């Protein structure tokens, strides 16, 4: 397995994260530049309107036609304006949130800014004047001689400018919330996936160990029963005083001969039984050792060897052929192996992959049917393919897409981890590929496992 292949998922996630970040940053910079331009235009319009007010206010009071034009320009605008005289008394204001009719012109005229406290309404207006002057310098209103200012125009920001100012902050807030939710969602998904994998791994371990352990316990129980029966037969057998009353030597000799023959038969039967039991127990013990090796290699980089794939596949088939009578299934496994070049694989893990797919195929086939397993050499891609074809219940397109996801299973009993481990073993550890080539409900499924040579 090459380093680049093992790091491919991490690099892909990094590229996706970096690409998403760059896209969001580019969108933010682009929108911010446009907001800035619109804001500058709004400020320019505000200043232009304020200057128009400053240059036209005095003339508009004397010319009725210009006064109407002045009113038509000022009314629809949302620009906050305050007009004061040269000593700072505000006489006209608009768009500042204070009703102009709240105080009369006479009351404003009587107020002396140098000696008197302003009325409450004027105090609020003057606070607005100071606020506006911090944003923009007031614009002087000159009479026709342009010698001494008649008054001043104080103006603030238009509503559009205020709204545009907060748009970048709003965008940053939305992006921050989006990133936070994305991170929390991704972390939740990863945590759930890891929990599902670990829980499934534990249950898969128990499932893998269950069959050979049950077999070993069964044979131990049979040995105990056989030993108990042998002890009972020995206790109920004839005594050493083999000649009973009324028997002659000839009869006693014949009886002893029959007893010895039965004992010999029992001895031969016990030897055959013990030999069978020891062979099966040895196979189960080797199976347990193999399972331990398989799980021991998950999470580490396994050692790969250049070997022929056919014996590995054939060994997995023989294992299930021995188990089929115990599963009460009349399933025929047909084998078709081509001459294929050796591939760089780990024997224990690849046999595990084939067993997992075969187990799914047997479960999908039902009580009887045919499963075909092939090993072919694809010259066009220089790969060795293992094809497992069943004619069982099949899957829908949606099920086929999720079949390798952790925890996903279409069976009523199962943990949904076998094919997930198979995909990790084939793709991450061997640089190969595993996929569902075809699956139709009621017609069967074809799994393909491919290894480069």
C-alpha cells in the first residue's frame, strides 16, 4: 500500500475544507467590496444633498417656486438633517426621530444658547447635532454676500448607509454560525460513525469467534458423554471371576472371547471418535488463531506478499462448504478460476474479505440456490478480479449505495460491519477496489473485488 493511497481520504477532506474556505472568503471579499462601493456612493449622495440644502435653504425662503422644489427634494429623502442659525439654535430638522411640531419657532427664538438651558426637545435635537458633527463637518449656509454664514446644515447617515455598514458583520456572523454548525454536525457524524464502528467491531469479533467456540464446546460435551458412557460400561461389565456355576471351560472361553471382542470394538470406536473430535477441534483452534490474526492487523499496516489469489479464494470456499450442512442450506458454490498473475496481498485479510462477501451471498440465497465465484485476469487494467455472483433476493439501487456504510445492513440479524471492513481492507490496505457491479431485487447481486498486479 502506497503512502499516498493511505492518506487519500485525509487529503481529500483537507482539499474540500480548503476549497470551501476559499470560496466563502472570495464571496465575502466580493460582497464586501460592493457594499463598500455602495456605501461610498450613499455618502456622496448624502453630502451632495446636504450641500444642496445649504445653498438653497435661504433662497427657498424668499422664492415660492424654489421653496416648492426644495420641499419636493427634501421630503422623499431619508437623510437626517438639522438646520441651525449661526449661534447654534436649531430651527428645522427632519428624519431624526423628533417631531418638529413639538416646539414652536417663538420658543426656539427666545432661547439664548449662551445663558439658558435648552428645553427638553431642543436638548435632544442638540445631542443629534453633536452626533452628526462627529460624522461629518457641518456645511455653512451663506447669504448672497458670502461674507458671514447665515447658519449651518448638520447631517447624519442615510438609513441605507447604516444598513450597509452592518452587512459585512452580518455576513461574518452567518459564516461563523454556518462553520460552527458544520463543524458540530461533522463532529457528531464522525463520533456516531466511530461509535458504530467500534460497537460493530466488538460484535463482529464476538460473531466471528462464536462459531468455532460453539463447536469446541460441543465436542467437549460429546467427549464427556463418551467418557461417562465408557465408565458406566466398564462398571457394568463381567467380573474377573469369568467362570460361572454351570459353565464349562469351553463356554467360559467363548464368553471371554466375545467380551474381548466387544471391548476391542468399543476401543476402535472410541479411537475413531477421538480422532474425529481432535481433527475438528484442531480446525476450530486454527480458525480462532486465524480470527485473532485478522483482528490484530486492523488498525495497523499489514504485511503484503506477492501470492496467487486462487488458493486464498478456494480456502474461503472450502470453509463455507464445510459449514453449509450445519447452516441447513442446500447451496451449491461453483468455482471458476482463470490463470492469473500473483498479486501483492495479505492472505488472512483477503480470505476474510471473500468470506464476508460469501456469507452475505449465502444469506441472500435462502435455503437453496447457486453461488458462482470467479477469479479472472483483466488484461486491459492489469488487475485480478474476484467476482462473487448470487441469485438471491438482491438489493435496490439505494441499498446498493449504502451497503459499505458502517452499521448499514439489510438483514434482520447483523451488525452491518462485514462489508465496511472488507472495503477498508481492499482499498486502504491493498490499494484495490470493491463495488457492487449489479444488483436487482429478486434477481441477485454481483460483488467485484479488484487487485492491481
